[in-house]
C-alpha cells in the first residue's frame, strides 16, 4: 500500500452535529475497498479477521438459521461484517451469491447527517466514516439514517457500533484486516482512483466474458461509497443484498430543507414574538398579585 | 500434484471434480481465480452438491455421489467420438499404439474382464498384458489402427459411455453433460490447456484409484499432462500430508515410493527382483532400475556403520511385510486394517500421533470397539480427543460397552502444534517449505521428534539391558544426533537429503547416489533439498524468469526441484513445445532447458527415451498392464458398494466393484440395502472447520456452530420436514441426529428411471469440543468398505434413511 494514504490519513473532514468544511484540513488521497463478488468464495476469512483484529466475539452462538451457511442473520454491534449467502434462481440455474456486507463508508454519510451528538460520528478526509463511542448518546438516529442498515446498538453500552474500515490499521499504513485475510484477492484496498479503475476494468472483463450486466456498485444517491463492489449481475443489486438506489432522503429532508424550514419556523416564532411585543406591548397582568405573607 | 498451485493460473479450463477447492482449499483457490481473471479461464464444477466452488463456476453439473467414473468415461468417449483428442501427443506420449495380448476381453454384459474367477472372487491378470517381441519389448502400431491396439480397445470400451448413459447413471441431464464436455475437451488443441483439481471426493470410494486413473486418461487424450496449466492435481488436505506420503506413511511403501520388502524377499537380490521392473521399449529410461542405489543409500541412512557390503547393507535388519499364518497371504496393515486387526484382538498397543481415529475412521462404532480391545494406547495430541477419551461413557456407549469393562491403559501426551516447532511442510505442489517455530509449546507439551526420541532411547536402553527376541534392528539404528532425546529438525533434514560418506559432503541430487554403500540418503526423493549450499527449503525468492509463476528458487520441490512433472511431454518428437507461449522445457539442440527436465538432460529428442521415465514403457499408460490395478486395465464404472440402483452399465451383471474390500469382522460391519435405506448419503467438509480440530476453536464454532443435514427442499416437503427441525440419519451401522437444512443446492435425481434423493452432512463434530457436539459424528454412518488398491474407505456415496426426530 502506498504510504501516501497512511499516517496523515486520519484528518477529520466532517463531524456530526457540527459545521462542515472546517478550515485547515490537509488534502489526503481518498481510500477505497473494492469487493469483487465474482471471485468471492464465501470462506469467511474476512469475518474471522474482522472479529480477531477488533477483539470482537458474538454474545451468543447462533442456532443455525434456516437453510443457510450464513454466520448470523444480520450484522450485529459486535459483528461488523457478514458474508450474505443468497440463494436464487436465474434462467433455470441456481445462483449462490456470496457477498461480503459491511459499512459502505458513504461519501455523503446518512448516519453522520442524522447524528445530533457533536463528534459522535466523524468522516476522515480519506473517506473513512468512524463512530466515536465516547460521544455517542445512543439515540439511534444513525440507525434510521443509514440506507444500508449497518449501525447496530449494543444493549449493554447503549452505544452504536459498525465497521471502522480498520481506521486504526489504515492510519498506521496497513490495509484493513479483511483485505489482508482474503485468500482469493476478492478484497482489494488502495487509493480511490486506483480501486475505481481496477473495478471498471474488471467489470468490463466480466462483460466480455458473458455477464452483460456487470457493473461497479458505487451508488450516486449517497455521493459514492468508499466500499465499492464489482457485481456480475449489476442490474440486480438486490441479488447481493444491496439496495438498488440507496439515498439519504430522509436525512437530507430533515437536515436539508426541513432544517431550513425548521429554522424559518423557529426564527419566525421569534420574529412573531417581537412583533407581538412591539404591537401589543407587554402582557397586562389582569389578576392582582397574590402576595403571601 | 503433477503441476502445482501457482501453475493453475496458466490453465484455460479448470475442472474441479471430486473436490471442492473453494471450500477446502480457499488459499490455493486464488490461482483458479487468477486464471479466470488473467486468461479468462473457464471453471467447470462437477459435484453431488452445488457448493462454494460451484458458486463461482462457469458451469456446474450435479451428479450422484460415486458416479464420477461414468462421467469421466463419458468425457473420454466424447473426445474420441468427436475427434477432440490431441492425436500427435497421444501417439508419442502414451501407450495408445501398444498391442495388447490376444485373450484380453471385457464382457459388456457381465461387466467383467477376462480372467475372473467367480469362486475365489479375484482376477487372474495374465491376459492383461502387452504383446511382446523377441527382445521383450512391447509391440506397437503407430497408426493406432490395429484392432488390439490400446487405442482401439479403449475406443470400443468407452463407446458405451454415451451422454444418455452418463445421464442415466449420474442423474445429470445430458445437455448439462455435453456442455461440460464441450468446455473440457476444448483443450485438445496444442495451444489450449486444461487442468483437473481433485481431492477426497475421488479418493473416498471403493474404486478410487480407477477413478483417478480415468482422469489421467482424459488428460492424456487431451494432451494436458506435462503442460504448464495442465496435469492431474491432487489437493492435499493437511499442511504436510504430502510430506507424510513421501516418507512412507502408507504401509506398502518405504520412503520414496519403493515397495516395502515382503517376507519372501529374504535377500536384497530377491527384493530387487520385484522392485526393479524390466524395460518394455528399446530406449526407455526405466528410472526404477536405479532402485539399488536409492534403497542401499536408505539402508546406509538407517544403519550407518552396521550396514556393510558383507551383510547386504543391513537388509536383514529392515522390517518386512509378514505373511499371515492363517491365510498364507501377505498381511494388510493399511490404515483401516490396523483397527480391524485391533478389533480382533490382534494388536496389543497403539501409538497414535496427530490422529483421531474414533472420528476420522469409517464406521466409528467399530473404531471405538477396536480401541477398547487394546492393552494400551498412547495418544500424542494438542487437545483431548474422542480417541484419547474413547473410554468416556457417552463415547464407549457406541460400542455397547461400559467404562468399567475396558482394560485399556491410555496415555495422553501433550504435543506441540505446528506453530510450536520448526521443520518443513511439503504442500500439494510438492514444495518442501521450511517454517520456523513461532512460540514455545505450553506446559509440558513437546514436539513430536522429542516424544519419539525419548521413547526410542528408552526402548533401546531396555533392549540393551534385557536383550529380547531380536534387538539388532533397534540397537543398530543410527541415532547419532547431538541430543538423542530430541533430534533437531535441521539434523533430520540433512539426514533425509543424505551425504557422501567418503567426503562427508551433503549430496547435490539423487543422481549422485551409489549402490556400493558410499552414500546415504533417508529419502532419495528429497535428495537435493539440503545440499552443501545449505537448506534449499528455506529459499524465498519470488523471482520468476519463466513469467509463468514457476518461482524455481522459492523453497524446493521434489524431485530435483522440478516444478512440472512429465514436462518432456510438453514438447513434440523434436523437442519443440506444443504451445510456444507456454513452455515447460525445450530442446535447444544440446540440452533441455527451462524447468528441471523430467528426462535425461542432454538426451536428444530423436533418441525417443520416452517422457514417462518412471514407467518401463517410457510412455503413459492408458491401458494398465498386469495386476497393478486389481479391477482391470481400463476403469469401468461400478456402483458404490451401497447403491440405490443396479449398475445401469450392466444391469444383469456385476453392479459394484467385484474386488472391493469389505470388512465382515464385527457386529457393526454391516451393509444396508435400498429397501431399508433408500437415500444416497455423502459426507464432506466445510471451509469454516479443519477436520475435528477446530471444534476446539471459538471462532470456527462461531462461524459454523453445529452439525446439520443438507436435504433437498423436495424431500423435506415430501417428508414434512421443516428447516431447522431435528432429523435422524441412519445407516446399517448407526445413526446421528442434527438440524435439517433444506436447500435447492441438492436436487432430486432420476437414476435409471428411478427417483433418487441425495442428502449430505459435514464431518466436523463429535463428542468433545466447544459449541454443540452431542455425538453428531458423521462417520457413525459410513460403511466398512475400502478401495482394493489404496485401501481408502468409501466415505462418500452410501445408503441412509432419514426420519424426523
């Protein structure tokens, strides 16, 4: 990995419930994790690497979920990435799409927009979106705000957790644990530019190889993601358990026009009070004061 | 492997069959993915289940467990009928032109070859031979037209394996087969190469050796053996199982794949008479004519100064396979037979390193019973296992016994694990790679060589003091290590390589071995791994001048650091590569250059020494002469010993392998019929686990916590079984219980007009470990049946019934 995306990578670019675009942020190359679904064999080495590196352990070993090899039904506060084993049929053929699922590290993170706790969610200038549990108030607005249904609350600490894209490793010039562990090179990690180029050329190769709908999954609705996929059936991201057009609509509305409208209403209230005062003066107290002696 | 892991990235077509490499060899599987990414290679997966490899395959065909020979026979027939075989290669590098002796026949109706004795239930193989000329050379017809040429016999033999027949036997549809055949046989042109990856899905049958031979025949017809990106590649299941095999782990070999001397071979001369074959073609190299040099050097490594010219280099000290007093036949001490002998009370004690026979043997109840018949049992292990604790009530109950009835004295010796000792691992690619100890073993755990060293020195001391029936082999054994209690890995590695006893120098290669007692080598195959220049196994150069991921200076590969075996076959008669873009070796006018040649290095191609130097023919065998293979010279499809149907190839004739080894020793040595057990059962492994080891590891248990049974959705519906409900799987041997996993990944099949269901269950659980164990040990159900050549048990494809609990 290039050292240019290491040590200075953890420059904070955006902070929850704080103004955006703080001054004095060094520009560092953005990083991206690329997942080539066409070569993922669902071996779960990434799951184990994630658990081991982050010192996680599930609370309760699952009782086998019906019909599947999947480790857990969904991500958990202490299980940050999961291979989804989706079984479907296409053209009379069985498809077993084994897809690694975790935080997408959106360029426009719904979680961060939704978060009312100052400094609980930060976005580094390399693109990593990280949760700072000390500042988390457990309101779970991020859970609602995430279009990928990623953050999960811990019942014991009351705080929310998710994949950090191994910000600690990346900060030290290493690749994320999952990428390091992947035996088939289905997970690559590097600068955004390089990863997008690699993804595009792999999608082209898959197209030439008979997968007409192969694409790069890097959804626009969230400003692009710092985890991108190469999907052989790119027209059907739901086959892989990925939303077709993820958006931060709810948060956008709330924090965008709604926030403006809210501010307007709030300001209007103050103006109204002022006008009322100017027009009508202070309120007359009709009732005589009852002094108690 | 004939080739190697990295070389798979040079393939155009990869057939994964009898193995599930994405599941069980995920790290090596990266080279399949590289071939796909770099060359646009096509991956074809053929298996009883749609598994992880199938998930990323270009084409998948589901077949009934145990019908692989029919499928491969169909591919051979497809290649021959459609002229999709590489004719020049076949003529030059195989025995296709050889003439077979008159009298060799195969009866399509009975399914038996000539020489069958129905009373003795064995073959007289005298007709399974070549026609020889006056000099003892095999007669050949280079036009391949002679009716008794191997080529014509083979063509006729496999003409019965039509796509329709394949479909009828295997339960796949004929179009799916034909599509697979199209892709696989597309490599018959010189510039396209295909590889085959197989594992225990092929070795776990009562016809496993024949099955692998069928694959080799297909690869030879397609001209894929010896080629970069080609070959027949066995995926070994443990880090060092290849090393174990090389070192004479199987009872019928000594280290380096020489046959074990038999009781009748009382002198070295007797032994060499059978161990050295006669050449069958005029210029054949006949490599095994070197056996005296290899074997005598091995005797020198064992017995050092006690091995002299005067005493036949200590041959009288060497163990010989005994004849049974009861039958007069040679005793069989292959793996499963050890426990069969134990069950009959013929074994006093057992020393068991790194093995858990209660779990990994077939027919677990018999295994437990066998252990209970021992006087003593020593287990060297990292964990408490079902074997070291077979006497616990819940395990012993399998054999219907109580703890107080068992007299076996059990010793569990804590052993260091792989990370707690240095040494070499020989991987599937035949690469001996040195590894270094990462941490000290905990507590009193000791590395294996120390455990062996301590036992040996103690035993020697006792023999020295007390004498005994035959102390000489123990007292004469060379044990001159710096610390006899714990020989170092380095010393042992040097000894295995061998040295010149006159100069004391480490030998550079096995070509330096002599038969006069002046050289020693523990295993000729590893001669060259630790030379005067040092330990070659520690090399870590990633330089690749070949540009084909050969990495010749990374570790060391047997034999002679050769990366592609039979690489002479990658060129034509003049030594020109079949595919100039993918060369293994080429003749430059004076010498063979490229990879280490599998051929005399300066032998002109015109001399025609033959690419397959280890065979007396000098060419590869499509037809295997003599009784090398017990079932016959060509692989025929036989049903698994427990099968739901009569063999559709010869419904009124022989259904199962006529010479399969079937135990009938204990009350658990039972076979079931389709009437009582109508479902085909098969066992397999999961990527999340490693054998019976990782059930002790919390992360593996998190990933796959408990035993389950994969059941076709249709069968579940028919039986009213819902996902996640408890079911019982029973065979004639016993039963196990686990949760039902209903899936479309196993489809119902029609076999010979009959609807047949298949279910599968993983092996990784038992009685001891984290997570839910509960005795869900898959091998309780597996049959007492072995391949008659390799004596490998039939763990895959047997009969069971399914019930709701």
